[in-house]
């Protein structure tokens, strides 16, 4: 599916003008305290004074201020002119049109419910092991391995399961070779702020990074680039976004899966969501949990997030649709198109037209529109913009 419509110039009225002065005080008041914060940790990695911490605990996943001098809601460095945290936040003020304009030279049209893109296709890894160990078509694993081999990146910010994986607690980490990429493969539906792996990547000497991230985190790099946050954003060269309607708090394991269904987290081998929460056990058993039963454990940071389709990634990917072993792949930027085209030409991935599964594309648009409705009226209006309703038939 190719988008070729003539594109209007971005309206200047939606982009910021003047000197940037907002600091942690404004970030706390407008984003953290209002519930717009998704826990992406962009502000944490951008802070040059290391005064923003991150709550990894169950029910947390939010940044907080570490210094006592002005309390949790203000920052002495901000009073001296530091604005790095607000420049890095992909939920602060006009974040969406700024990211759009930086990546695409325009803001998205009202009818672009799932963001700006040039192509939609179905893909899968051609390597049997990568396909088997990856989620759905194994595209993300294949992308990372190929991009490392071709010199586009030297490592990726990803997530792993802590320890032996039996807790299903996700943690940020760095993958710098095929073995590490495959160890990070697979989906978990609890949260990992993969941006927090930046320190590890820099300590290991990596300078060309890919970010594999849920939709909220995939907006961090272009927002940083647009607002000129500084050197912390420069190592991120390739941005892979994961289609994401929500993640769940870790409490869902003991309070629902185990308490109601007797499914101990240590015995779970694999999870997926395909209309229901699918759970495979290590003993070979398979179970389905209705998604309606899971809603009570929706992570707080997801409840106002308007971005299902990872609209600011180079390539967005997800396992929706009728083909369980193919990945729905949305190509958004010139870099994304270059990489996907070269991978297909080299035989690293197999491709099919997105129109082979029109229901998957329709579902993406439906879930994107649903997510946009979460954005509150009290915030800047841009992420809530939806296409006008179709005229009623005469």
C-alpha cells in the first residue's frame, strides 16, 4: 500500500517558537502529575545532572526528581537554565507535530489515522532459527542482525527477561550480536523502558544504536532531535517501533493468571495477544484469557497514550492479522525503506503485499483511532485529531 497523495506544508501555528525555557517544574506539572507520562524515560537519559530517577517497581514506571533542595516538583538546575528533560519528553506540549515535522517535513493529515507512512507489507525472517525464536515473523530480530552485519548499527537498545526468565519481569538491555539479539526476542506485555539501556551501551563503547521500543518510546529520538536536546540523542540512528495498545502491570501474574487460572508465572513459556491473551505453558498446555479480564491491570502510563502505531519510528511492526507467522510492517522513513528494500533484495527477509491481509490494516487503523481518543481534552489537541465522520447515506 503506497501513499502518494499531495502533501500540504505544515501549518506553522502548531510548531513552537521563541526561546525554550520549560524545565522539570513544567514537566512535572504538565506531564507527570496529569498522568500523560508513559514512563518512556526520555527525560531520565537526557538529564545531564543525573537528578531524575526512575521507578521500576510494580505500579511505578515513572520518573521522579532526586534532589531535596526544591522538592520533587522543581529543579535547581532548571532555575539555572537547564531544559533537557522537557526537550526529551515525547508527551510535553506540541510533541507530535514537532516529531512529524522533523521526520517527514510536515504534520500528518487528519485522514492519516496511523501516522505517516510510505508502505505497508507483510514480512518474515528467511532464516529458520531467527523466524522460530522471534515473535510472529521474526522481523525485528532479522532487522537487528542484518543492520549489525551491514554496519548501520553496532548495538541495539532492547529488553530482556531478568534472571532465568521465570519472573517475566522485563528489563532494558543491550544487544550487540546475533546471540544477544535472539536472547531478547519475543513479546512480553509488561513494561520495559528500553531507553534506559543507553548508559550500558555507551559504557560498552557503542556509538551507532538502534532503539527497539514500544510506541511511546519510539517518539523519544525524533522529539530529542527536533528540540536539539544534545549529544545523548546522537547515537540513536535507527528506530524500530512496536505496535502497542497497552502494557500490563506485573501484578497481573499473581492476581489474575495465577489466582483465577492457576497459571504460575514461572511455568509460562510464551505469551501473545491475538484477540485474547494467549499463554503457552512449559508443559505444553495452552490457555486463553479474555482481554476484558485483563483491563483492570492496564499500566497507568498507558491509559492516556494516543499512539498505537508507533508513528515516529523508521519502521513499525506488529503481529496483528490472520497470518501468525508474518509481521505487519509499516515503512515510514527513507531509512526504513532503504533497509527493508536491501534486506528483501539480499534474501534476509521474505515479503508480501500488505493488501494480502486487508483486515490487519483495517484493525491497525481501528486501534490507532481508539488510542487517539485517550488523549485528554485538557492537553494540547493535536494527538486527538481524527478524520471527519463519513457523511450519512441519503
